[in-house]
């Protein structure tokens, strides 16, 4: 029988239970454990017994050798317990006073080996759920739907829909802003889809402007949206498509700027401010009718992808006080960035040309940096990244060269289409234009009416990016997560883009600004509106503001942790969202949505090529849109360039029907002339049904919606 360490007998001892002769002692194992360790074991500091074999030192100190007679009183049946070789001296009074509530002194805590909590309780059963076929198939989908980029894209789309709910009220019959330029753009997108399917070789030669060639190069081509026009035909489908793309363009701008700010190192709140400020700036309200101008999301998204692919990150590392460690390059993202940049360029050179030169400048800076790294024997970028840049850059350059050819041909055919200094003077905004909002702004529209009154072209000169954005950017210069070098570079970019955007109103009447670009860089002779550089001003201001907002959010998080809180309080978090709310409110507007005139049914049946009268620059845009039902050749056309043949035609037909005009139209190849009575009021064709046609060898057909003259012999 054994005895407890506190020298009290067990219940069996108290009842006189026997240990029979010849049976081993119950304490044989305990006595064996009490043998002193060998010198080798004692010298090895790593030879620490486990918790299951270790005895508490206080228990061993209380052990005594006890001789307990067996039930028969035979001394041979005596049980012995070996006491500890040494007894621990009493703890000092100071340590006793400093002991824990459980009575453990400081020395005992120090000398006690760590507890083996791993074996304190039985190991819990593995409750990991065995993946089923359904969960294994939906796991990737759930991760995708919950990813930050998915949520950001969905949030941008939802916000764009809410801001442009008017575009969805009657999306097949109304267009934002007005019915002129949006009709032209809707037609151009529809033509791109039609040409891709039915005749890619004639892509640049529109059915409009007959018989003038290269009609698609009279303005921005918007070829990037052509794949969306492969399905659907007719004017209603073209209008519906425009409204859908209008909403998607704003969502892409918001998402692209958010992704760029996040990649450069800004937190979610700061990136949201950058995205909203870039996509919902007040100046965009005046450009609602110019889809090719507000389609800037590809610029920001391409820059974000290229930055991610090349490991570019501006965020300052607060732990080191310097720039953060540069992430590893990702060639796949770099290639994606080049492809998105190519797509952005295919929308048009009006916005894409400046983007092209920005990328070209970035490439030059990158090559110089790599060469300097090679000279100082620093490691060069991975070979795979260099190959990807070479391939992606070649694709981008090839697309630029191919797209430039039709525009160069137009300048050759119509030299007057070249933008000279006089064009730039007409569209150059004053400095006050950068502080003036368009009339559609809910917050500033009426307040800035007097300021807009002094602008010669208010639609192109009301360029306010937002007073809130100005204030946040100014704060971002002083207090930001960006380093001083980055902040000053962004500030220099803001000042430089404004100086260039002033055109001839800039330094030295533009001779130190935009006119330098106009006279020296290829392609700028096709641009007439320097104020559209506000796109870059807004993006740079947004990045400055994002850095400042991110610094405030980080300071709030540090203050919460200093107070022992895991995160800022709910009220503090709401306060941190105020910059986002202010930027959003300042960008709200009341964009009108005008009803597009319905196409006359007669135009779907007349023999082509045909001419619709009256004809002028604006009303011809509707005729182009109506022609999307079958894309038959039509003489009418309105765009940024008016071909010489069309000017001549409009002059000659002023006297139609008469021998000179009929002979001219026949020589041109025109087979039918259609006069629309609802548009002919106050013109020479107001009474087209009764105009004399004797001796002209033509026939006339009076219909409910048109008067049709057949010129065919």
C-alpha cells in the first residue's frame, strides 16, 4: 500500500487491508522515480522531464520515510517511502508577501517549469467539415464574391446606377444631356459593331457622309465599345446601348481610381475618396453628352495594373520612416495593364493621346532607371517582366499606329481639319473656369451662373473638380501617408496640368504651355480643347486627397489602440467617412434626359443612297442614328470634321428641285431625296408636296411622314 505525500493513510490503510507476502510493493515505481539522477542527466540542461513525470517540489520536500506494518504485523511486509534528499528552506518574508493569490512565490514561479497545457485535456475531436461536391464547387465562387475587388466593382456599379437612375427611366428613347452629340456617339458605336460583323474592311468608311471616305475618323471612333454593339440593331437598340455604356463608364472610372489608389498604398477609405472624386467630379456633368470624354476609367485601371505588375507602391512605411519595401513584380498584371491601355486608346485620341504620351514618358523614365541600376550593379527586373513589357508595349504601339493612319489621311484630304492656334484660342478657358461649375450641379449650379456668363464656351470651360477635393488635396500636401517626394511630385503635376489646360490663357499666352505641345508633339494638331486636361488634374488631386484621408484614418486607429480599443468608436468611424460624403454630395447633378426623335418609317424602305432634307450639322446626327436600322448609304452626316463634298452638297441643294441640283445629285450617285415635313417648317421645302418638278425627269411620292423624290431615270 502507498501513503499520500501528506502522511495520511488511504482508506484501505485505515481498514487494515493486507499486502500479501511475495507481492510487490505498490510504491515500487515511486521509489524508483525518487532515485537521484545520473550526473550526465543533471548536466544536460535540455533533459527536462515532462509534466506527467515531474513531482511538485513542495510535495517532495514533505515526504518522510515511513514504516507501515502490514495487516499481519510482519516487518517484512513493511512499506517504505524514500524522502527527498533535501528540504527547501522557508521562503523569505518579502517573497511570501509578494506571492500570488494561490500562494506561489516569485522564486517558485521562476524555477517552475512551464506547464504542458497541450496534454491538460484530451485532444478535441477534429470537427473539420468534409467538403462535399456542392461546397467544393461553390467555395471559389464565395471567395470571389467576397473579394475586395469584387465588392468594390459592385459598389461602383450600384452607385453609378443610383446617380444615373434617369438614364434607366426610358433607356431606349432618351439620351443624357441633349439629343445631338449623344445621337452621333450612339450611331458610331452601333456602326462599329455592324462593321465588325458584316465588313471589317470598311470599318473606317461610314455609311453616312456618302460618298466621302474615312468618316469614322472625323471624330473619336469609340471602337473600344464596338464589341458591345455586335448584338442588337436599329435606333432603339443604339440608344439603349448608349445609356448602358454611360452608366458603366462612370462605374469603371470610380473602380479604376479606387484600384490605383489601393495599389499605390492607400487604405480603403482614402481609395474610396479618390474613386468618387475622380468619377463624380462636378465638371463631368457638363460632359454627359460626350461619352468619349467621360470614358476615362481605362486610364486609371491601366495605371493601377501596370503599377501592380511593376511593383510600384508609394506608401510610406511608418516603422522605418522611409519608403516601404517594393513588392515583387507580377508580369501578368503588367500585360493586363498594357491591354487595358490599348483598349482605352481605341475609344479615341481626344483623351487617349495625352494618355499615350504619359505612358511613353513613364517608359522612358523606367528604362533610364533600369540602366542606372545596371551601372551600379543592382539587380535588373526579371527577364519575364521585360519580355511582357516588350510584348505589351508593342501591342499598344501597333494599335496607336494603326489607328493614326485614318486620321492622318483625313488631315491629308481636308487640311482645314488641322487645329491651329485660332482653334485653341477659342476653346482656352480662363483660370476662373477651374473654379466654376456647370449648370447641372445641384450644389453650385445656380450660384455660379454669373461666373459662367463670362465664359465663351461654358460647356468646355466650366471645369470645377470640386472645392472639397481642392481642400482635401491641400491637406494632403501637409499631412499624408505619402512621402514628401511623392507629395511634391503630385502637386507639381496638378500645377502643370492646370497650366497646360489653360491653353492660350496660360503662361506667356500658352507659348510656355499648351502651344508647345501643339507645335511639337504629333497628334495634338487634331485637338482643339485644352481644358480636357482637367482629367489629369482631377486624378492627381484625388491621389493627394487620398493620401491625406488615409493619414487621418491611420491616426484615428493609432489613437484607438493607445486607449486600449481594437478600433475607433462607431462615432469616430462615421466621422472618418465625412470627406467621402462631402465629395459625393458636391458631385451630384440633375442631368437632363431628352427624348430622341422617332425615325420616319419611310427611311427604312427608300432606295439608297439617299439624302434627307433639310440638312445641317446637328439634324444630320439624327439621320445617322436612324440609319442604324439597315446602314444604307446616306449623304447626311454631322461630326467634328465636315468633308468638302458635304459642304458643296448643302450649298447646291438649297434650290432643290431644279435642274442644277438634280444633275449634281445624280452625278454624286444619289437615288432618292426625302423631305421631312415635320422638319421643313420655315424652309424652302415647307410645301415640298406642291413644288414643280416638270422637265426634271424625277417622280414624287407623297406619304404620311415624308415627301419622296425618286431621281432614278
